[in-house]
C-alpha cells in the first residue's frame, strides 16, 4: 500500500488556526481564574528552573514516543502513514486532551484525522486508537504491580492482593482479546447478519484487525515496551515536580 499523505493543517483557513490558539489561551486563563492552577505552588516550582526545564523536556518526549507506538500499530494493519504525520496527529490530540475536559477530545481528534486518511481501512484505523489506549493502560497496570512488589511482602493486605488479582484478570482479558478476538467477533456477527449488514461489516473488519494484531504479536509487544517507557518517563516527571514543590518524600 502506498504511503498516505495528510495535509489538513496546510489547507485549514487562517481564521480556524487563530480560533484554535485563542481557545487554548482562554481555557488556560480559565484554569488560573478558577484556581485550578495554584500560583503559590507555581512559585515554588519556578524557583527550580532547571528541574522545570527537565520535566518539560520529558513531557515533550512522551509525544513522539507515543506517536511511534501508534505508528507501529498502524503499520501492523498495513496503514502506512508517514511517521511525521502520525506524530503530528498525536501532538494535536495531546493538545486537545490537555485543554479540553477529559482525554476523549484528544482521541476524537485522532479519530477524525485517521478516518480521513484511511480510505477502505477505516474500522482498522479507528480500532488502532482503542488498541493504543489499551496497551497504554496495560503498561500502567504492569507498572503498578512492579511498584507494589517493591513493598515488603509482610505488609501486604487486602489492597495489595486486590491489585494483583485485578492485574491478573486484566492481563488475561487482554490475552483473550488478542488471541480469540476474531472468533468472538465471528460469533457476535451471526446475530447481525441479515439484520444490519453495515454493523456486521464493521464487526467483521474489527475481528480481522484483531486477528492481524495477533499475527503481528512482536509489534504489539514492542508497543507494550514503548508504553512502559512512557509510564516511566511520566513517573520521573511526577517525582521531579514533587521535589521542586517540596511535596512528599
């Protein structure tokens, strides 16, 4: 398949771009106005410009790394976008996820752009966003288990064992999804066949996409490793900021 080019930003009217920038500034001002950003804590952080610069660089690093992860998932489906275009979409999604309530806005932006760029493979393209999120969540679960294991075993209680049980069930669910997702889709598809051909086609495409991920399991594992790197970077930024604001130990 030929590489897919995306040029929505260049074609966007100037006023639309200015409106985006203005919306970002207004939302940022609202955060200060409603004291969701504490100036006192901000002053403490500003007293450590070196640490702030480090955390800014680390946070910026997660965007291209996340773009690489999604790019690998798209490639495993035969959707050959340019890496630079993938990173641009992820960066725009990160912006909207930051300045709009919740993270759904960022995924919506990604969905709109990838939908336009993936003619004929739109179900697989949109499913890649869900799989990307799912792998990222898996990395957080694994990281949480590892962090829990650093605690003395003698101090384990209901909370710690609950974490282990949840993690085991979650990982088992992920394995079942990738290994048998296409078969589950076939079973579900029998209900819609003859009732709604459009829904049946979407379920069939989703099942085939899951089957493709199962065949490309090394790429999926690589995405999990990348996700663990992202979680580690985020954890480091939290620790550094906590140190700059004299919070915690």
